[in-house]
């Protein structure tokens, strides 16, 4: 019989795996924004697999509470577990969950968490609800929060042929002259990815718009 999912149970899987030797460079890599347990990604994913095998997942109605509780813990790996838990409900997530996704994006924000939420979790929700979801992305692009802006740019990262070019380019244009490194980088990244599907479109866009040098360099990285 499976155990009940609780934060204390999650800690029971994670805490014995603390590794101070790993934790120091892991925190340093993230500019010391967060403390770490020192559990590297492959081991953490195996632990999460064990958790979901041995514990009952929370009901969908309780999911946000459990994910949010994980985000309240200090060590960064717990935030990653929270995002992985949220992703387990991808077939149940609706437009209403975008508000919670934004809350996570704007909480203890850094590129690692935002980039785990935006392209897949947010992207999947929007792809299943194009009209209403894209309207939300337009609002995210207008947000005063830089990380929410980044998420609006990156939500189409994996869309390929399903990309809404008009929305993609409008979102990019809104932040094209931003001095924010993480926005410049996201613009270059999403254009580089879309260039794998429509290289000539991306080349034409980059050639006809003023972009930060970083964005332009990233966008054209794979062109000869």
C-alpha cells in the first residue's frame, strides 16, 4: 500500500542524501541565490521516481498546496521537486493553473526554475487553449516582472510548426531593446530554436529588426 504524500515524507527521501561537498559548487553555479542539499539532477530524478512510486500523488485539488509548500523550503532541490510534481499533472492542468504558474515563476526566481516551467508546463497549457492562453501570454509580456516576461517569450520554445509567429515576434519586439541579460538571452534562444524549423524566417526577422548583440548572436549561432 502506498504512503500518503506529505512534505515530511518528501524530506525523508531528500535529507539523507545531503552532500555538502556537492552543495557548495551547486550554490555557486546559481550565484549563491539559494542553498542546496547537494543532490545532483540524476540522483534527484531517481529519488522523485521513487517518491511517486511509493507515495500516492496528491489529489489535483491539493496539488497547488503541495507544490507551494515545497517552494517554501530553503534548499533549491525542493523547488525542483515541486516543479516536477506540478508536471505530473500536465494532462489535468487548465488555463486557471496559469495564475499559479506565474506565482511560481515570480517566487524565488532564477533561470533554472523559470526555464523548467515556461517551455513545457506553461507551453502545454497554452497549446491546448490557444486563444485564451495566448491572451494571457500577451499580458505576461507586459508584466513588470522580468521573469514573467521571459516565460512569455519562451513558452513557444518547443512549438516548432505550431509556433504563432505573430505572437512570437510581437513578444520579442516588446523586449528587443531591454538591457536585461536574461531577456536578451531568451530572445536569442527562442529564435535559434525556431530557426531549426524556419531558418529563412528567422534570418529575415533578425536582419530587419534591431536586437541586442547577445540576442542576435544567439539567434544566428547555427547559421554558417
